[in-house]
């Protein structure tokens, strides 16, 4: 098993950047594909970005492509989500997830963090 803890969320004005971190503990971090999802109030949990075991392959939701960047540091057992040019539509709880396969569906990820709130004000 792996335990995930997100950090870096907060209340920020539109247009600025924010970086989320997800620290993992437990089984070897490098053996998991990682992803970020988000859930806005009253909406379903949506895919944001994913990254392969070695970090060479990434995938993004269309809504964040070109603004968000996912990365990982296997030596630190941490995955990051750099978010630039934030808008009010990015307001959500952001979740980190780990799984054995890389994909856009939440069902591919067996382990989840507790989430970190990102609120973007206009």
C-alpha cells in the first residue's frame, strides 16, 4: 500500500500560479503511476493530469493543457502539479492518486489522498 498526503492548496487571486505537492509513503513510489483529479462543489471528480512511472509520459485534461504541468521526483517520493494562469473555474478540491496503470479514469487508481482545497477568486 501507499499513503498519499497533498499540500499546497489555498485561496489565491485569478491569474497567479500555485504548486501542489503530494508526498507518498509506504511501498516503492516509483512503482506507481500517479495522477491528479479535482472535484468542484456539486460536480463529479474529474481527471486533471497523469504521469507514468518514470515521468516520461504525461497526459492532461483539455481544460488545463498548456497551463498545468505534472511532474514527479521518485527520489523524494513526491508528485507535483504546477498550476499557472489560474481561473475561478479551477476552484476545486484537488486529489492525488496512485495506481498500477496510467489513465484518465479514476478506476485505474487504487490509492487516494485526502485532498487539498484550491480556491481562485476573481
